[in-house]
């Protein structure tokens, strides 16, 4: 099967139906009864969908990743509860992601003032990259094409609209550098 010039195997299509139709609705991995089991079956499903999937990966309840066919996620990383990420995101190793994060791949086009914005479509999709050892708090919104550098912390509720250096602590709306972890 071909969708948007990309080849999907029958297995991947079937697993996407299983994930979105059933597995994504199972309780969170922190559930007292069955949490570890639900985490494991979501992982076993997603590792066959994603382009690259490390070990000990946690895809939480109601996480969405579109087709996920170009998604790469490293060891000990996860996509938080009710998070939405693009199909082509790269997530490094040891990445923690809180609930309800939204990572955008594109935006509405608005350049031509002679045409209503609703009729201009979307901008070209941009890839988001989250490097190793990153902690993303709850309700963070990423604008398209962000790179979160190694060792950074993104505070809860942050609207991330630009990139920052390694080991940054970032917060606010719009995002600003609070301090660098290496400088104390």
C-alpha cells in the first residue's frame, strides 16, 4: 500500500488499526493493575510501526503519532499520555515527555493577503528533533521544526518557538532561557 509516496507494509497498516482502535485506549503504564502489561503491548505494537524504536520505550495511553512510519525513538524514551507528535519526529535516548504535549509539524500558510488564510493551505512540514537526556514537562507546545538540544529541560506549559543551546532550562510563553544547567 502506498500513502503519500511512502510504502507501508500490510503489517504496519494492520498494527496502526490495532493501535488506534484498541491499544491507545488501554490504561496508562502507571495504572496499578496491568500498567506494565499495557505498556509492553503498546511497545510491541509500535516497534513494528516506527522506522526505528529502541528498547524500554514507553508509548503512553492516547499518544498519537499519525502514521509513525518515519518516527525514530531511542532507548528509555517515551511519548507521554495524550501527546501528539508528527510521524517524522526524532526522539533521542532517555527522553521524558509529560502528558498533553503537542508537537506541530506544519502551520497554516498566510503569506498572500489577497487570499483568505483558510484557502492557503499549510506550510511545508518541518521535522522536530529531540536530542538525548531531555525532560519535557506537561502541556508543552512545540512550533514546527524545533530542535531540543541534549540535556535540556522544557518547563510545563512552555510554548517552544525557538531553539536553545545544550543543557538549557527553558520556560514561558513565548519560551525563554531560564538558565543553563552547566552554569548553575
